[in-house]
C-alpha cells in the first residue's frame, strides 16, 4: 500500500479515536505536523495535538459542543500544568475567514460556467481579513495570559504562529486546461483568474495578518505560503496519486501532489471514493503534512541559534518532503 492510499482508510489516519470508531471528528491525524516535528529534547510522546477540524477562534475559549470538545485554552493549560511547555504552535484563522465557503463558491462558478469570477463576488476581502486578525490577536493574548497564570514567563516557551500553504498553483501552472476535465480528471475546478486571486489576495492577505498578530504577541511567525510550490493540487510539476500508481509503483513525495483533490460529484452529495472524507478536500494530504512537519523541525533548529522572529519555509524542488528549508526573513 502506498503512503497516499492510506487516505482511503480513516482509521489508519486518525487511529482508534477517529469518527469511524465513534470519535468526535476532530480528525487529528497521526501524521499531523506537530506529531512529526523533531523538537530538540522533546520526545515524541510529549508532542500533543489539541487542534480540531472546523474549529474557529471562538472554540479557543469556548466549548466546541458539536464535537464534545472543551475550550482549547483549557486543554493547553491542563498540559502546561503536567508538563513544562517549550513550544506552542498555532495554525488559526482559516475557518473564521470561511475558507470552505470561498472554495465552494469558486468551484461552483467554474462548474456552472458563470461568466463572473469568484474574485468579483467576494471582493478584496480586506475587512474580513482585518476582522480575522483581531480574533487571532486575541487568541494569542489568551495563550500568553493562560500560561502566565500558571507561572510561565514569555521566555520559557516559544509561541509560533504558522500561516497557510497555497493549495492550488498560479493560473499559468495548471497541468489541465481550463475545461471540465480540470475537475473530472484533476479535482481542481477553479478558473485561472480565481486561482491567482486566491493565492495573491486570500492566502497572501491571511499571511500578512497572521504575521502582524504574531509580532504584536511577541511570537514567532512561520510563513509556509509557498512551501508546497510545485506540489499544489493540479500543478503541472506534480502527479496525482491514483490506483494505477499504488503498491510498488507508488509516487514519491517529489513527484506527488501534496494537497487532497475535490472529489468528483462532490457537489451532488453523492458518495465517491476519495482521499479521506469530503471535508478534507483542499487540505494537505500525507505528504503535505510531512512537509509542514519538516518545516517546524527546521524552524526548531533555527530557533536554537537565532533570535529572529520571522521565518519562511520552502521546498528545494528536488528532494520532496526531505528538502524543506527554513530561512530567516525581515
């Protein structure tokens, strides 16, 4: 079985607490970036994932009742009482921005052949992005205050705010033409124009706001916007994992996409064997998660010798997920 083909079996990704065995659908993958990060002096069993699929900044301080989850700040404080926290990694804001709604809106316009682009319907999004920045900033303050209440000082741990990787390529970098086949063959129903808008306005806009929020909170900012370059969904430089390249002929991370496609018939509500559940569409797949974990590992190494607070992670274009590099930025 190839690494990517495991995506068809949720219990192999989420373990015994997955939704297929009565879990709460937080979908905490055993290959989530925090699970594969190598932080000096911290063994694997001391890396904890309290993220939850679908959560917003509201669930940081309030119970996620739909999934039976206590507030994430309370879970963090429980861990901080039992263990000495060295790093807190935060990936937040996408659900507040309603990224899922943006994706669905753009995809529907492509499939229905709307003349008007998705970018025109959503506009510049500056107001929405500014609102997300305020919410994220408050969540980071809550982290600082929560750990301070337990006797931690800011110098005792690293607060890392991670941006989002661009899941789709620039419009000029698709391997499929702007026809229905872009969806039926590649699972990427987006116009070139909307793809460029999503990368340059939505993902880049979120990056700018998260960077400011991290700076205001005295945290570390890790920019991963272009970490998947050449491995985005439907990129002309990558190949899609299918049954024909499973088993002994499985794709290497250097050859493969690092993002889950949107399933065929996704919008009809009909079931279709895809990479995990439909809610995981356009999210990092197995290789994407490994890449982000490698970014955090490289960041941890940098933090041992640097007092800088802004970093960027890219892949070298030659060595797949083993070729992730983190550099300091201004």
